[in-house]
C-alpha cells in the first residue's frame, strides 16, 4: 500500500467515487476533440487517475502521462496502473506548480479535470501546457461550473468559464471554444498555436 504522505483519505475516496462518472465522465471529451499525432496524452493534476486510467485503457498503444504536484497521489496511481496492467500509463511528479516534466512540443492532448479552480497561478500552468503541446494540439479544461446548482457540492472555489477562456487566451492558446458536455462542469478547449 502506498504511503498517503498525509493526504486526507476522505478526499481520496471522493476522487475515486464511481458516482462521479454520472456527472463528468472524462471520456465524453473525446466526442468533441481528439489527440493530435502520436505523442503522449498528458493528464495535468491527475490525482489518483480519474482521467489517466480510463484514457490509458482507451488508447492502449499511446503513452499517457499523469502529472501532479503531490507524490502521494501519484504513488496511489502507480499502484492502480500496475494492478490494471496498464504499462502505457506513467506518472510524472511536477517539481513545481507550473513545471510539467514533458519535452516541448510533444504532447498530443493535455487535459485538466477539476484542477483549474485549485490553481494559484493558472496562466503560468497553462503557458507550461502550451509549451509541451505539439502545434495544433488541444488542451481540455473541465471544471465545476461557477453557478450553484442543486445536487452538486456548493461553495468552494469556482471559476467562471469566461475566466477560464481568458486564462487560455492569456497563455497563448488559439481557437478557444466552450462545450456543453456536463450538467455541473464547464468544458473549455484551446489549441496550441502552430
Ligand atoms: C480535485 S483534484 C482532481 C484530480 C483528478 N483530475 C480528478 O478529477 O480526480 C485536483 C488535483 O490537482 C492537483 N494540483 C493542484 N495544483 C496543481 C498544479 N499547480 N499542477 C498540477 N496539479 C495540481 C492536486 O494535487 C490534485 O491532485
């Protein structure tokens, strides 16, 4: 069993709750975008693998890199990937909040699900995502909608979708588009410039 490194077990249980799939199934983003080229898919703020695990299953011949700032999350994700036999899934510990250890202009898709609202400097991390993405490759940001709605957790940090789009533009992304995939989450996609 991985060392939780002082992480809250209740938070881990929430991140692993299969009921999340009814609200925000990560594979639904593939109905509106796709990886570009053969490079790795990078799950930024991967946690314990809510996106990285199903994407590694969905794309068995492609590298999926799960990046996070918390080693305890990645230790649990390593265990889950090993027990699922997902040799194409690798974890990458971020040395800082805006450093993703992936070579420049190589990634085919970057995805951040329920991460944006936690970021102290979102534009810096998005600039880093732009650095790692191949020209023309997409970034997908899925996060809680800012508007309160019945049946979803209230309070906490919420970022309006217009602000997420502004952050993407400030980080240099092009072709920014909003999608309506989920009842309680916004989906915002940008494209790394050519
Ligand atoms: C609410 S969890 C979501 C995890 C996963 N994406 C999911 O949906 O289950 C937010 C994650 O973002 C990570 N995180 C926070 N700040 C980050 C940063 N600057 N760069 C990368 N990950 C970050 C946290 O460590 C945590 O694992």
